[in-house]
C-alpha cells in the first residue's frame, strides 16, 4: 500500500495514459482517494469558518441594574415577554437587524460597572456618560466626543422631598437644603452634586432612600422619575407624604456601552449597533416602540 508521501505522480504517467503504468495503479488509486479526502475536508473547513466569519447569531452578554424601571425595564427578571420594556424591545430589534443574541444578566449597578471593566460582561445599558467611566467601557464617539445621536435613550432625574419640607428648587439652585440628598450608589448624578458642593448619601436602592426621606433623615432624593414614580405608585401608604418637585433636576442621555475587550474584537459589529440606534431614532422606530408603553 502506498503512503501519503508517495502521492507524487509524474507528468509522464498522466500524459502517456494509465494503461502504460499498470504497476502504479495501486499507488494512483490511493493518491486519488487521498486527494478526494483532502478536498472534502477543505470544503467542510471552509464552510465552517465562513459561517463563523459571518457573525451568525453572536451572543452578547449585557448587564443592567436589578431594579424595575418602567417603562424602560418592566421586570428585570423577565425579558422574554410581549412587553418587557422600551429598552429590551430596542435590543430585540437590534437582534433581528444584526443577527445577534443578547444574554441578559441583572445585578446591582456597581457590579455591572465592575464586570464591564474586568471584561466579565460584554456590555451594559442605561449608562450615562462620565469621562472617568471611559476606563471601564467604550462609548459611541464622534470627533473625540461622545455621540448623543447614537445614544440608547434619554432619562430625566427629578427631586423628591417630604411634603412638609421647606425645600425649594428653581431649576438651578436649592433653598432650605440643610442635610443631605439621597442617590443610588454609583449613579452619575453624584458628579453634579459634587460640582454644586452638596452633601449626598448613597444607597443601594430607591426604596432605601425613600424610607430615609419619609423619616426626615434626608432633605431630598434625586433619581430618575421612571423608577421613582412607579415605587411611589406601588407603595402609596408608605410614601404618601413624598412629593416630586419641578422642574427636572437633569436630563441624561443613556448609552449602550461595551467592554474594551469585546469592542477590540468586534469593532465593526459594535459600531454598526450604535449606527442602528441612530437610524431607529431618525426613522421613528424608537418612537413607535415607546408609544406602545405610553398609550
């Protein structure tokens, strides 16, 4: 039996015909079989790597805060429902457009940021822009600046106080703010409070802060309205003495940001996802998604 290294047939063998080389027929048959197997294997490998190269249904592990945040996240533990929230519906649309799949993991916000920075998750959503947060993940950029046109959505922060408190807010400054403001741990709003040289206390949840406010341990609580209002609605007796002030404290763009490792290996895909968000906003697709929850 011929071996692989013997699979070299001279040009004369092929040109003069096989009948003149009957002694070589076993070798020729063996070599033909080897060539067929090599071509078949090569075809299988090409099909495999081509399908992988097309980024067919890439899985992206995305982390987000483990708190209800209607209408953006109705229930952090239920993303596979007909009405999971505006943000989840937006991501579902991205899945269809880019042939990807998001794997959802909810947890405290501080841990979301930590796992992003250590490349343990691929992305997080509802992240405000903070310059020092660029060390943790990658934002959509344009001309060296964060690109608000490719944001995920916008959320509004409001101030809440006890109804008997003399606290006032005119859109720029506070009056009768004597103690501290309550915020959620690692929320970007603390940068604004630091710039205003205001005292603040951080807590893991909006309920913790509202309880402190109810018991006059805080002068105010600042949080985005979507999360706080639903908490007040769910516990009307417990928080009946808490009211919301106008105008809003701050409006913030929220982004879908990616880990440095995932971005480095999937730059084209990530940029496409951000571009799709911009396109969805320009075509009215985001408005259409939102209207399902506001109506």
